[in-house]
C-alpha cells in the first residue's frame, strides 16, 4: 500500500487532530488494511500479532460511528483479561479526548460488582470488559445491549483458549443482529473460524503475517547410534530449553518408554498414544496446551487433531516412515510468525529416508553429527502449573467465575492466569509457577457459584 497516512482516511476532523497530536502519522500494516473496511461499516476478521496496532484500528472505527447525543451503550469490546481490557479502554479514551462527553466503562472480573452496577446506572457509550463479568451484568439486567451497533472481539483466540466460547454466544445473542462485528486474533485455529461463521456477516478477511512460514523453521538432521537416541533427546532439550516440545516416535511402546526416561531425567513429560483413556488424554493435552507440561511424546496417530500454537520444537525420535508425515510433523512449529526448531535423529540405516524426505520437499538436507552438549546440563521446569477444580459445566462453573475468584482481593494478577478449560465435571486453570500457592489458597478458601469446590495441583 503506497500511502499509509491516517490523513487519507475519512475520519472526523477531531479524530484526525487527536491522532496527529499523539504522533500517529503512518499506519501499521493491520491498520492500513483493516481501517478502510472498518470505516465502511463492514465486518472484519483481522489476524495480527500483539503490538501490530490493532487497538487503534478498531478504536477509531468505534469512535467514528459513535453518536455522543445517544446516551446508551453503542459499542462493546470483549477482551480475555482485565489487564488487556484496561489497556484497550485507556487507548480508546486517549483517542476520544477531542470528542466531548464520551463515557467509556470497563467491566471486569476480580473487581467489586456493586460499583460497576452504579456506573452502569449512570450510563456509558462504550463498554470494554471480560466475557464473564459482562455476561453477569447482562443476565442481571444491569447492562442492556439493545443499542449496540459495534461489537469487537479482541484477542479472540485467547478468549476461546480460556473457555469463553459459550459465554460469547450468550452475549452475542443479546446484541442486535444488524451490527458491525470486528474480530481480532493473533492466530486463526478452527475454533475461531467456527465462531466467526456464527457472529460475523460476510466479513472482510485480513492477515498481515503468514501463520506458517517454512523459512521460520530451522531443521537439523543429526546422525546418532541406535543406543544414543534417549541421550540425544535429553541433550537437545537441555541445550535448546523449549517451553513446549513434541517428540514423535513411531510406536506406542517407544512413547511410553521415552516419556518415563525423560521424567526420570527431571523433565515434565507425558506420553500420548492410542491406549490412553479419554480422561487421561484430555488432562495431558490441557497441560501441554497451557505450558504446564514441557514435553509431549506422541505417535502420529495420537497427535492427529493436536492444535497447539507457538510450539517451540519438534523432535523426531527417528525419521518418519512417510515423507508427507515428516512435513506434517515439523509444520507444527514455526507458526504465527514465531521461529521453530525441527530436529530428526538419524541412524546409519535411516539415511535413505532423509534423502527421500528431501526429494519430497524439494530441498537439500545434510546429515550432521550431534553437537557437543551446551553449557547448561540441567533439566528445567515448565513456566505454568495446572490447577484442577472439581466442578465443571454440570455445576454451571464458567471461566469468568474462576478468573474472578483468582484475581479478586489479595488474589493473583490477571497476567499470571493462563488458559482455563471447562469439562463436564471438572475445570483446569493454568497459573504462573510462582503464583501457584497463592492461587490454590484463593480457590480453596473462596467460592464459585456460591459453593466451595476442591482445588488441587495437577502434576506429571
């Protein structure tokens, strides 16, 4: 796009003046591609990483459509965490300072409910909040969404990761069908596509970066003796220290044996194979997805449907039997603009498979000796810990209830809470390792839905 200046947009003069005063002259890629469609009133799906300038893009769109004289909630912005909601509201207020009498209200869990009821009674033009708390106010009749003409789902992928899909549907059902919906997401998994098909109408799709660039994957083929495979895997993990790694084995027996070996070596590791009960599989995948399990040792069949974004490394215990399978394995890393590492361990009798993979991929690959161990030979722990709560969908426990319980008075900070996933009879929440004990105390001493539920740490 040749001209990326804000001045080229059909914005009201006071907004252009404010944008200029803030030093925003040239638009970022996501702003340049999305703002014309947003200002034209179209629904938009915009995919871009954090820091891409998406908040300014949708904030300008909301402010351009706002009628200050109509004192009702006209725009709703939903965010996964209180910190992001506060940040978004601050940005909207900053951009709106040239327009008099605009009221922006934040509604987030972990904050006192009563004062929010009072603020809503006084009215607002724009509400920015987390799904759980917004839903609570809608259900109690404090928040009326019948005048909303602009809906924004910010960091939609994280909201779904945290288990807010049903809550989003409940909120959207209260908003007029004739509206503009803007969905911003860093990634675009199938779950986002399903939500988009339900809540958006003929959207314009914008992607400012590739979700998977093979050039972002660093590949190595290391020659090893057959008896050195386990040692090689531990050395690679200690040298590269990925937060999340999948080790692919060709048989179920290998996955179980390697996972046990890695645990004995001090790693957080678990096997994923076809003989696992569904409950154990679910728990393992929950822990791996929320970064409280570092290494997943899997067969190709068991890993089907595994959708883990930002996977740091893939290690092939031996070359895949099929070249297409190899490409599929390594394609799980290096996504969403992140760099990825793919390593294949190759025995003397397996070199022909590397040549076959290279021919299939149209590349030239060279086998190299396993490098000498790096300086840090210690194992390491994952950054998150999973807490399990003995209450789920059947007990009407929702992600917003858990987030609010954790981040209330003397609670943990919102940025210390990771993914929240709700099952029929249980729920899982990831918290930063240093916040684990505090989070357990909050859950154990507090209540969810007016009831006490047992909470415990899940370990592997």
